[in-house]
């Protein structure tokens, strides 16, 4: 893999804000750690379009290099935007590959406590177990199974715990190796002005245009039928950054978040 060098001179928030390569952000986290809120908040920054799991379960934990490459290429083409990206746990195995393509990309990795994460996943996935190889008995097969690594353990909670351990061990290694590009933030950072500013500072968003959302619930749960309908509409619309089609920045969509003072 080619040697990756830091690049600090680039800034999409310059005197000529549009018509150049946008700042690309990839949000990460084990899951059940605020990634949906992160995407919703970043999506409301000036000139931003940041999605949450834009590919659904189409990107696997292994073997999706081509799909990841295509995603980054599409992001680079969005010259009408200042900030563009996606937030999903399954990008972690591809971080080095992504940085080899573009060392200016920034990774924001959220982290929640191990026990809380395990309990939340167990509650969220009744009858399913994404973390073991299985044939549908006793666990139901699910299209998201391919998005997680697998462990040879019989206890579901133990498998999730091992996943959490491996995920954040690798995240710590990447933060050490690429401090200019990769940063781990505790989930609680989303709930304070100081924390939100640190994330936006890491993304090089100028303080005078930072939009904060402290105390705003960004990931209000929707009925399952509504979520299913939205997924169907998104699929039909081909929203996964088709070539030749520009995405609409946050300013054009509106938004209720306040600008930082």
C-alpha cells in the first residue's frame, strides 16, 4: 500500500467555497453509539450532505473494496458541496485503503462504553446474531450479517463484546498511525457544545460557520413501516450518489440548528 502523507493546506471553507473537491468525512463506530445522530448533525452544516448507512447492508466487512472505491470517487465529484460523506460501522476495515486514495479524508469514530453497547445490541437484535457464522438455526439469517466480523463463540453477548474489543483496538491503532485523519470521540461528545466544537474543529470547519445542536434529538425513532418505506423510496431514487448528479447542500434543504457564536 502506498505511503500516506498528511495534507494540511487543503480547506474547502476557503474564499472560493464551491467548485473544488469537498472535505470528505467518514463516520465510524461499532453501532449503537450515536452514529445516526452524528450523520444528522453533520448533514446540517453549511454546504453539507452527510448520510447514514447510504448503502444499507451492501458493503460487507470483507470483500467490498470496489464498492468503497466507487463511493469515494462519487464523493470527490461533489464539487457543489463543502462537506460530504457517510457514517457506517462497516468502513473500518477499509480506512487505510481510503486514505491511500485521498489522505485529506477525515474519519470521526464514535465510542460508547462496552457494556452499554453490548446490552443495546442484544436488545436491538432479538432472534438475530450478526457476529457468528450460522445457517439460520437458532438465529435467523439477516441481510446485515455480512456487515460484521464473525466469532466462534456460542454466546451472543460474548461475540458482541469481542467485536467491540476488536473494533476499538483497531480504531486506536489507526488514530495513532494517522492522527491528522482519524480521531476517536466518546459518544457523549455529541451532547455538549465543547464536544461538538472539537469534532467540527477536527473537520476544519471554521468556528464562525459551525452549527451546533446541543440538546436537539437528531435520531428520533420512526415506525418500522415508515423506515421500510423510506428505504424503498431511496432505492428507487438511486440516491447512492449517481454519477453526473449533484447533491443538494444543507443550506438548500434548510435546517433548525443554530450557528455557533
